[in-house]
C-alpha cells in the first residue's frame, strides 16, 4: 500500500507541474524549441538542486517544481510572454533562497494561519477541478469509470480487498478506458 502511495505521489509531483507548464506554453503559442527549452530548464534546475542539496546535507532530498507555483505560470506566459515568465521565476527563486537562508520565512508563517494559506492554494487549483468536471461531461465513459473506481477503492478500510490507493485505481481506469476506446492508438496514428 505504502509503495503504491509513494509511486502515485512521486508521479503526480513529477508530472503535474510539467503538464501545467506545457499547457502554458501551448496557450502562449510558444514554438517547439521554446517549449523544450522551458522543460529542459525546469528539469535541469530541479535536478541540480536535488544533487547539490542532497550532497551538502548528506541525505536524499528531491526538488521539483511545485504544482501551486506552476499554476501561476500560464497566466504570466499568456499575458506577458516567456521572457517575463522566466524573469519572474528567477526573481521568485532568488527571493525564496534569501527567505530560507535568513530565516525570515518564519515571520509570515507565524502571521498567516495555515487554513488561510491552504485556502489560497485551493483557489489556485479551483480552475483545474472545474476543468475535470467539464472533461467528465465531454467524455462521460472516462469520467464515470474513474469516479466509480475511485469511490469503490475509497470504501472504508474493512471493506477494501486491494492494496491499490483510490487515485492509482482511477489512473488505471483512465488508461484502460483510453486503450479500449482506441484513443491512444488513434492519437499515435494521427501524429505520424
């Protein structure tokens, strides 16, 4: 169970921000070269930070783009362009390093109650939650299958017969419906 949860967490954390950044690039009309440069930079910086900090602290630490941070990227790229988005990321990164090194980050942590901070993050996700509902309306078999498996696997612990977490089950249901409907095969053929 814990291994499956760890796999889901790592997969979601690693792919979520990348999907959002690719969406931002597509919405902003970036070229393939610009999009690949954006992805390369995001993954390179995360990888370098992981290696350097893990080496310095002598413990395995993984750095990835935050989904909440990535959610702020599409509007910036869309309205101000890629240069402004890159500049914003650099300035924010420098500010975060300064806040972390000096310890000043603890001040707003004490001032802003945790429920308020979580509500602000939830507001960032709201647009994507609504998009999931809309996608379920346009692809009802997919939405119904994922919802049914998620609810079925979320049943109380005493009724559960599988070590599969609900979110992983929904992902498997999604893949199964897509494969059965020929979506993946048709998309692959259309790209060639």
